């Protein structure tokens, strides 16, 4: 074993052995380790989060969760993604995909709305990289609301996740934090090594405060449990051999005792530069047409003019006045852009092959105004009235770049050269959204809290005339004349309601009931990618999908125990179907139901144990037979359970053993086989279950602390749900085997 390999392994062993066997001698004050359960904190309309609803999370009649920076840091050591971390800590969320994307990651069988500091990241055009837009070490907390909601606009039919970045320190003066880390597979293969470095600086005085976080990370290749390098993900791309720069900055001014302005900005660039490509042997044509199963090997020698990348930028400016005639006023303006390119791949158009690489370009600008007015009813019955309006305009473009087919075939897919040809991935599209809402929170009695609200939303889509990708390629290959799809407009609106109540049975027990509605506007750009030339965009062709969501739950919060049990049921009267020519919104009923449970219990001053279980099932009604057909794993997360045991040492160090279990399922696959191919709206691949375990922890030193992680501790051979349920055989990639992470952080 090489010297640097011995040093890394020794450092990991030292971290664990120090906690297991050595007496703690540091004088750092012990801190209680937070758990991912309900917290009695107040989320307010402030300059940092941009959220529009202020109430005690413990009183909200819905399943809520706040994940603090300590928990995030505990899970983030090594090359883990935000998707990996949240999949571990949020019971109702699907597990990490193992790719760059959070595609097919749902909550309660429905899509999520992601926000960054209260700014929506999920738009009409969705390339599913919201969790690949910020470094996890730059997060202050993650706010989670399970179940449909319309308070923050469209997209949150399954729930909402708000990523809140770090802001200035509460302490006056200049403060800093430096961090460094490394990661590798279990054999310390040189190709698996990655490292990260980061620096934070913050300052604050009586009127001005701000901070900046800069993190740079390189990731190596991924290796499975047999120590074989994993092939690239040619569908959603992956994080192998990437370099990432993430910047988070904010600057605030207290104009008066009641007025403040905050400017925040983020920049994220994730660029792949790999020498490995997918293996198309023994015959690339037969592999691509499904006649032969791929080897799924990673083959060295890959070159491409442009490799996959993601760039995301955001800027938001907030003005807050907390005493406008007794009300709180918050005004926010924001801009964000996202560019994402995918892996170059071959596809058939008619009877001939082409090699294409897709690049999406999304630009969004918007503004929101929210007011919050507290007042009292019948003396001391407090009411919080939240109301406001928001506006957003999104512009979407996507281009497919052509490549030399003969070069691609001759090199077995390893050499990818652009040929100068470009094809529209859909029409240039503008999506305009405008909405208004009002929500009231009322303390009906000392124990009964009620909440009700309404939101009205208008959405308008406008598309330019364009020639579809396939028609233009057919014109080049076969001489068939291409005809433009005409420009079009479509407009829809929706009025949505929410009402709920929570009752505090005693100081530790609470029950709640909730009804809420959410809606999602279909991806207009993606839906028109390959439509026939006579297609005309109408209001009916892009109808929003509205969801009615019901929940009933029970919470326990005491000094030593936090627990939650929730049952849910949601319905919609539409189903989205992807077919050869377009994305259709079908008038098919859907139903999703299930239950979630979580518990965390402090056994004594040192030991904390916990577990969670999430069961979800869902079906759509077949329009011909009237039968209920099981929804597949791209929508319904299989039965998921987690468990952990954590030992907290005097002085703040800790060690945690955690496990995640996914149950296998073939219900959707069997149901799908009963339908004619033309009637199937999903692929419905079977999913094989698996169990993984991790060992993570922190060692506090006199100066700074060390975090470590051993992931997939038992070196389990498995595939993620994403790699089992989506796309074709080229996507049946193994997950990572045992891998290590080690980091050092010092604050000053």
C-alpha cells in the first residue's frame, strides 16, 4: 500500500478509535446533537429565506421538518451529494439517484418544489438538477414541508424543500472558517480520489453584516462492490471526474431599527472531464437497438468536444420592514439562470442513427410581495394574517448539437466530435406566472390552532415557431421537407385552498388534520419537442395537474423523545404520459396513499437512537378497462426504512451507525404487462430491494474538528432505485461500493 493510502486509512482509524476507546480531554462545551424531527422554531418572512409564511412549525397542521447545519455536516463528509443527504434524513423522500440528477425523486408519489433561500428552483422546464446547485457545506438548514401546497406557487404537489444557505454570524466582528477534505473508494484507487477545500468569511457590526463561502471540489471515479469502475450515466449524467466551484455570498444593511435590505447571490459550476466512456461492444448498433445487452463497463479513451456540465447562478434582493402600521412587509426580487448539458449519445431517427448532445438554457426573473399582520380576536386569541402576490417569467431554450456518426461508430462510442449541426430541442418558450394568496393562522383556544388559506394562480405559455428536431434530421437524411410548427399561446388558471388544525392534547402530544391543494404546470418545452408539424398549442394541451391532499397525524415532542405518525391520501384527475411525439396530459384519475413514521429517543446523556418508515402506494385508472394500475417506481418510492444509533461523547464528539433499507416491488411491472403496449403510460420496471449501512462521526479537537464517513459499510452490491426503474439497459448501473470521506474544519 502506498504511503498516502496508509496515511488516509490511519486517519480514519484514529478518528474512530479515539471515540471508542480514548477518554475525551477537550474542554469544548458539549452540544446536543439535533435530530431530523419537528422543531419548535419560527420560520419568518425575513431577508434570508424569502419564505412567505410565518408560524411555529410545531403548530403547523402538516408534516414539517427542519434539518440543521450540524446534521448536514455530519452526512456531507466525502463526495456525498445533497440528494444522498436528504434521502437519508427525510423519511418521505426518495433515496439519492447516484447521478447528477434528482429525476424521479418524489415525495408522497408527487413532484416537489425546490427553493433556494425562498426563490423557486423548480420551473416549467425541469432538467432535475435543483439538488446540484449548491455545495452542501454552504447550507445553514433545510426546511421541508411534506404534502401538496400552493403557498409558494406551482410545482409542490408532493411537498416543498427550501435550501437555506449560510448567512453572516450573529457575533460582531470578523469570523472565518477553513475546511479541507478527501474521499476515495475502499481500495484507495488513485482514480477514485477526490478532495475539497473551502473558506468562509463573515462580518457584522451594528448596521452592516455579510459573508462569503467559497468551496472547490474534485471527484474521482466511482467503483462498485467488486472494485470495478462504474460506467458513465449516459442519460442524466453523473459526478465522476468532475470539478465544482460553489460560491455563496450575502450582504445586509439595517437601514433603521425596523427596516433592512439583504442582497444574496450564488454561483455554481460543475464540469465533467473524464477519460472514460460507456461500452457499446460487441456491436454498437445492436446495443443501441436493444438486440444485445450492454456490458456496462467503463472504457478508457473517451474524448468529446464538450463534456456534461451544470452552471447555476442566482441573485435576490430583499427589503423588509417589520412595522408597517403593525404589519411586516417583505418585498423580494430575484433572478436565476441554469445551463445544463448532457452526455452525447446515439439515437435512431427513422432507420438511421445520429449522435446528439443536449444543452438546456433556463432564465427566470421574478418578484414577490408578502405582508403579515398579527392581531387578536376575542381578547387574547392571536391571529396571523399572511397575504401577498408574486410574479415570475421564465424563458426556456434547448439545443441538440450534432456529431460525426462515422467517428462515433468507428471508436465504439469513445470519440465524439461535433459536426456543426444544431437542432431545436423544442420551441423557445416563455412562461409567465402571476399569483396572489391569503392565509390565516388562528389560536382558537390555548390548545387548538387552525390555519386556512387560498391562492389564485394564472399561468401563460407562449412558444415561437420552430422545426422539430426529428423533422430537421429527416430532411437532412432522407430529403423529406420539414415544416414549421406554428407559434402558439396557452393560458390556464387555478384557485387552490388549504385548511387544517392542530390540537395540543398535553405538553408532549399533538394531533393534526390537514387538507391542501397543489398544482403543477406541464413542461411545455419538453412536451413540444417532437410533436407533428400540424400541432397547435391550446389551453387544453398543457392543462395543469391539480392535486387534493389529505393528512392526519400525531406528534410527540418531549425532552427525550420526538416522534411522528402520519397517514396521507392524495388524488388528481390527470396523468402525464410521455410518448414518441409529445407529452400528453391525460384525463386519468390518480390516487396515492400511505403512511410515514419517525422516532428519535435519547436513552441517556450519551446514547440517541432513532428510526423512520415510509410506505407509499399509488395507482392510475386505465381509461379503457377502468382498472386501477399500479404506478411505477419513478413515481412511487418503494417501502423505505432508516435506523440509527448515535453515541455523543463529553466534549461534543460523536459516532453514528445508520442504515437504509429499500423494499423490492414488481406490482407496477405485473400490472403493466396486462395492458397493450399502446395503452401503457409507464415502463414499470421491477425493483430489487437492498440494505446499506454507514458509519459517520465527528472528533472535536482543541482547534477545529474532524468529520469522517464510511459509506456502504458492508460493501453491498446493489443498484439505486433510479438505476433500476428508469430508461433502458444502458442505465442498469451498479451503485458505489464501500467508500471513505475525511475532513477537517477550523473556525476562528
